[in-house]
């Protein structure tokens, strides 16, 4: 087979969702995968996208299936490739692609919400540092000159701030360099895949966000299970595949325990979920009802939607608390610095008057 000209960058969640959605529409219309990819190629203006689709057409043209072409490009997530494989083997490719589009849309929305939740505090902290730096290094020396002209001195706190400002001025280049490093680190943590993994590990460890991180992982697990079960996989195979999606250590260990209970002790899927407490009691009962009625994929989909709404609400609440807290903190710091020099100055002016 001819060597593919592979791009280095993996597709993000939004790009995967768009690809799956467009391909699903074409396949639903009776278009064969090779022709569908050809149509997408003719509509694509992006050079990177054209390279990916060209590579896929090369592979399909040799007689390989769609999932092999996706795997050869090495830009699609492993989970997406596995699910397309199942869709092709079971004859439900259009349904699987639809479900994948919805799944990666949710993943993209969740990541964007988390990114926005981090962006505002980082911007506010940057503004706080900048304002304090300007006040201490530029404003405080002006007040020191005023006090000197009036023949009086500043109080101890103001003198300490002035001394700090003098030292900061001497090291201004070093401070600017450090701030630039912190800014680059913040951008890396928000946008780079490795940075996102660092944030995820921190969120899983940090006590105030640990519970939220587990709920996000449980929602991702429910969404993945809904997709695999809808594609005709059994629960054990689904657990094996979906376990790779979860990036929370606690939830991952529970999934492994559930697999062991099913394999070694012969428990049913709802019983294994109850023993491992992956979900709350309410959600576990929903799974049991779905298991008995033969609609477990729908139950899992409902659970995923519930987790999604709950996660959105909690993240919105966190942002609602962080925003006014940072504004109040900034106001207190600026006010404290200004009052430390304005009040003595007013005293001096009143005594002169």
C-alpha cells in the first residue's frame, strides 16, 4: 500500500463531530463510503482536511473499509474508529455515525465550558497582578515625593509597599519574564492536550473539584455505554471499550471492578454497577429498569443527559462564585493600597489647613 502523507495533528472533538455528522447524512442518502468521502473532499477548502480525505480515499480505493481508512490516517480517536468498525460490521453505520456526532459534540461543549471556566479567573488574576504592580512601582513613589515635600513621612505599611516597589523596579525585566512564562503556561494548560491532561489530574486531586470530576467521568461513561449498546455490543464488550474514555482514576477502577464481577462472579450489568457504585442509587435503578425492559441504551442516554445538565449547573455555579470573589479581592487590595497613603495625606492636608 502506498505510504500516506499523514498530518501530525489529531482531529479535535469538534472536527470529529462535523465529519461524522456530514458522513452520516450522505450514507443515509444511500451514498457509498468512497463516494461520500469524495463528496466531502470536493466541499473541503482546508488543506489539512483535503490531505486527510485524500489519504482515506487512497485506502478505500484499494478495497479496504471505511474504518481501516480512518485508522490509517492516524488522526481520528481510537474510540471513534472502533465504533465505526462496529457500525460497518453490524450494518448500522449511519446510526453509529449519528451517535458519534452527538457524543463528540457533547465532549466539545464540555471542554469549552471548562476552558471558559478557567479563562476568566486567569484573566482576572493577571489584571490583579498588573494593577498591583503599577500601584506599587508607579503610584507609590509619587505619594512618597508628596509626603517628602510636605515634610512628613509615610506610615509603616506605606513605607513597606514603597520599598517593595523599589525592589520590583530593579527587577522589572525579571518580573516581566516570569509573567510571560506564567502566561505561556496558562495558554499551554488551556489549549494543549498535555496541558488539559495536567488540569484533569489536578481537578481529580483537588478536593473542591474532585466530586465534579468524578461526575464528568461518570457522565462520559454513560454516554459511551449508550452508544456502544445502541450499536449492538454486549455489556462486557461495551465496558472494555468505554473504559478507555474515562480519565478519572476512581471511576476507571470502578469500571475494572465491574468487569471483574461480570466475568468472575457472573453478575448482571446492573448488579455490577450497584456493587461498584459507579452511579448513584437512582441512576442504578434506571439501568435496572432499562435492563429488564430491553432498553438499557435509552436508560444510559437519559443518565448521560442528567449528568450533562448537572455538570453544566455546577460549573456555572463555580463561575458565578469565582467572578464576584475575584472582583471583591481586587477591589480590597487596590483600596487598601490607596487608603494607606490617602488617609495620612488627608490628615496632613487638614492640619495645614
